[in-house]
């Protein structure tokens, strides 16, 4: 690998989490964290959570974990992969070492106002991928659509407005997601009761799609999300999943994606 890569991971509620000493617990609301892969293949992970992962309160002392990918059972439910510059990678390394220097409250975890979601969005802010300082949706899974359609402006080379074709958007491709991975059905495992961060019962998920979904690349796809034309909206508890929508013929061979309400990601079509 000859480039720096940023991975945004999301895990589902109910996933087993390994504690020190071999004890396990289940994630109540899910989790999100980020991972950097350097050109030499070195992985650096960072996620924010309560010092005691078994804490049943919404507010607790917080800390940065560097092993979430190993502690959660299986592959992350969702991963979005972006190329970043070396300067962005160095900035993220400084953010991991000292989030307080960038204005993040490291000492106080709160499930609604200062959670793993806030940590990842703050990391995106400090490298310029969150210019409007969005704080994300409260539940980790509700951030899937926004993580899918970020634009890394520092990877773009803007075309000459006088000589370029205004309908040619290939110049956006370097700043879009390299790949989107869905590694498991996004819903709680059988036999578990999933609760929100404040103890409220969450509605049951819809039935899994058939045929099984497969990871695909969306780097050429049209992009939209509940942020709305690049302006990120306020937080909400409501689900906001992406759904596959076949495009009109004039768009071209690539499908466009829309992010509706109560829809389930479906990646059954390869392109």
C-alpha cells in the first residue's frame, strides 16, 4: 500500500465485547471508531468510551481505546474507507495522543452529548472532512449514511471551470469513499434485548434482505445523505439507513444512493 487510508468503523448493538481478563459483555447501543492504515501497513485505531465498558450509566469517566477492532467480536458491521494525505494522518496521530488540544472533552463520556460518535466526528473535523462541525446522530448506526458520502476535499484537484465539462464529476472520485463494507446484518442478534443509551427500548429491526448483501464500491455513485447538500443536520434518534435506488437511464451505468427513513442497506447488485 502506497497511501494513507482512513477507515470509519461502526458496530451493531448486542455485539460481544471482550474485557480485560477474558470477561465479555454486550454493546448496548453499538459503537463507532476510526482506524488509520499507513503505507507500510501499520494500523492505528482509536475509539472513545467509558473507562468501565460495563458502566450502566449514561455519564462516566472517558478514555481512548486503541483496540476496539480486536475487542469486538468478528468484523465491524460497517466500514467506510477513504484515502487521506500524509498531513491528515499526522494530524490524526496528534489528535489520538491529545484530544484535549483539539477541544475534545476526554475526561467525561456521555452517551448523548460526548460519546464515541462525537469523537469520530471531531477527528474528521480536525482533518477537514467535517467542515461544518457536525456532531453526528446519537446512535452509531444512524451515522452510516453520513460516513458513506463524505468528501475529503484535500484529495481533490479542481478542474478548470473554463475548459472542463461541467457534467463530468470524475474529479470528485479521489475524495469519495474507496469502498463501503457491510459485513453482517445490521440488527441485534437473536435472543438479546437491545436498549438505547438512556435505557429506552429500541424498535425491532426489519427482516434481513435477500439475497445476501455484498460489499461494493460507491466511489462513482451519486452521493446524498441526511446532511442535505453537504450541510450536516442536527442530531436525532431516528433511523437513517441508506437504500439502493436504481437510477434513471440518463445518469449512466452507476447507481445512485438515497438515504431514506426505515430503509435497510441492500447491496445485492454488483456494478
